[in-house]
C-alpha cells in the first residue's frame, strides 16, 4: 500500500510541527503501508526525517504564493497520485483536490473558519475575513467528500457534525515532545516573590484577534495594583497586525518601560521547552482553538495553569487548572491571583496537569494515524 501526503499548505506553525512529529515517530509498515510520498515546499521537505519508506518531492510551485499552491493541488496533484501508484491521499492541511482517482483522508485542524463569532473579530471585507470564508467552503467540501476524517478533539467534532455525518472518523490528538516534560517544582509562598524576583507568568501563542493578550496585560496590571509582583512574557509570532498594534498600545499605556509586560516574540521550537521550564505559571486566554498545543506543552512542563473557559480548553485541561472569561481582565486577574496566593493549589493543579499530559504522545498519535489511514484505503 502506498500513501501520498499533501503538505502543500503546511509551511509553518502547528500543522507542520504535527506532520514532522508524526513522520518522525511513525512505522507505517507495521500498519501494512509500504511507502509514503510527501509533496511539500522545500523548507518543510528539508526538515522531514530520513526513512527507507519515505519519499519526499518538492515541486517549485509549492514554494510559490497561495494561488500557485492551490493550482498545483487541484490540477497537478491528482495526476501525481495516479503516476506514483498511491492508494490513498492524506491531507493534514484539511483541503483535498476536487477530483481525485484515489480515496482521501482529511484532517480538521483549523477551527476558526467554523466559528462565525470568532471570525467576526476581523472586518467583514478584510483579506483575513475573506480568507476564512474561502477556507470554510473548501474545508467543508473536503470533509464531506473523503473516506475518513481525523479529528483532534470532541469539540472539533461538534463543529463539523454535519460535514462528517456518515463518514469514518477518528479522534487522534497531537502528542507532546518529551523535552517539554518536567516534573512539577516545589511551589513558593507568595511572600517569597519580590520586584527583584517576581512571579513569572508565561503566555505562548501567536498574537491574534482571538488570543486576547491585551486582556492578560490588563489583568497583570490589576494584580500589580494589588501589590503582587508579577511579570508576563508574551511569546509567539505576529499573526495579525491590528492585534499586535492593540497589544503594543496596551503595553505602552500600562508599562511604557517594558519592565513587567514583555513581548518576547517567537522562540525557535527547538528552544521553546526551556521557556516553559523557566516560568512560574502559564496563562492561556484564547477563545478559538481546535486542540491547543501550547496549553498541552505547559501541562507537560509541570506548570500551574489558568485558561480560557471556552471549549476545548476544559476538555484538554479537565480539573487540573483554573478557568476564566478571556474578555474580562478582572476575571483573568482573579484566577491568576488565586494561583499566586495559594501555593498548595498551585502544587496540586500542576501535578494533576502534568499527569494528565501523559495521555498525549507522538508515538501513540503516529500509530493511530497510520492505522486509521490503512483502514480508510480498504
């Protein structure tokens, strides 16, 4: 059996990390798959593992702009699947060719096009809003016309119930790299934290309209007004310019010297685990997620966590964290203040989150993925 993987739109971020990790930990022959062929851009191709069963092709069009990549996927890929003898196409990016001679499996990773309230955070005629409308149409069509769909969370299933009705599905969450895992540390009394040695809060996520970094900054200001010496590090790339401008404006008003509200920017994924390991707590204020990988990494890193009450965060975190309304700085401050003031609670939540993170492994994800793919080809 030969499986083709369309990685034409996996150029950065969590989607590419997922594919790289799955292939790194996979053993397709154990599932009856003799060969896997990946089509991707050159940057992704350079990071793929070297395996006897893995072939990698990097057409020039996949290093081009979006219209070139879409044209390649819709017009060239179906012929390549036939020429290479593929029995199945896996599209981890979520969209598939309109016409194909082989069955396909789609993966639903991007919840934002299926969340109208969250998509409305972008102006109606903006390029981002139009992109989301296009993605919704393309992904919905792909989900309805596949042999199988891989879902990452029960919440994701609820978003696409109509599209996947009657289709074979599998719930296969992401894994977590072992280097992120660290046993919870002893929790200090709140009196131990000072301006010279403050309580360090970490938020790892792209700066975007639905991530609400500015509300976290406002919550930190409330905590400092109450005499709690906290600092917040915002780690992640700029994903949406107006959101970055709003965050910079908020930080400029609250902390113009950048002494306790710090935009760190993106950290190389190879170094990211050390960022978690240096924090005292993790905050996650997103209101739109499919499966929040940075929240899972913080759980594995043994951190006490306060997170958005919006799904799927409670599904992922369970009873091992505190929850808040992401659009209410006072509620965020209340959750974080409760963590800071109660070391026993911090220790208990960190231990439970660390144990809960054990269910997320790349070995398990890779095995389940290729077992499901093999089943969809028969």
